[in-house]
């Protein structure tokens, strides 16, 4: 049941990205082009997603387990740290350059998109580099 619910959630998320146009890097870059032909549609998608997720997240804060009996692991830290800011800046730079973030990139892998494949490989390399640096730091 857990696998089926994960598959269903992933399908709904992927379809939402496709239908809203957020899997299109040009659409994302249009949103980030504040000085040019700004496209506000990504902001509308974000507001809609936040609106839909607000109530379930409020309910989840009161629960200890999910409907499938799994422990809920909601973020507890609310502190803004230099590490969080640096990671956010790196994420934003990558998002702006590629017009992709992890979710849409994985959706585009299904279309055998070369840029999406390159993005995902670079993302995995960055994750591996992070793990390596964290091990050395520890």
C-alpha cells in the first residue's frame, strides 16, 4: 500500500507539473526574468499549491503517524542559518540557469530530454560531493 500511495502521489505531482507548464524550463525562466517579459504563472501555481497543502500540513502537525501508519517527519528547525542561505542561493542559481528544479527534471526524464538528463546527472554529482564533504567534516 505504501508503494502504491507513493506512486499515486508521484503521478499526481508529475501531471500537475505538466498541466501547469512548470516542467517547461522556458516557463520557469520567464518567471525569473523580472526585467524582461515576466510570466507570473509560476507564482499562481505556487500560491495554489500552498493553498491546497495548508490544511493537510496543519492536520499533520497534530498527528504522530500517517494514514498508512508511518511516522510523520515534519521539519522542526525554523532557524535561518548561513548554511541554509548558502544552499538556497546555490539552488536558486541552478534553478535560474537551467529553468529546472529536481521535480520537473525527473518528470522531463520521462521524455528522454537530454538537458533533463544532464541536469539530473549534475544534481546527483552535487549530492555525492555534498556527502563526501560531510564525511570529511565529521
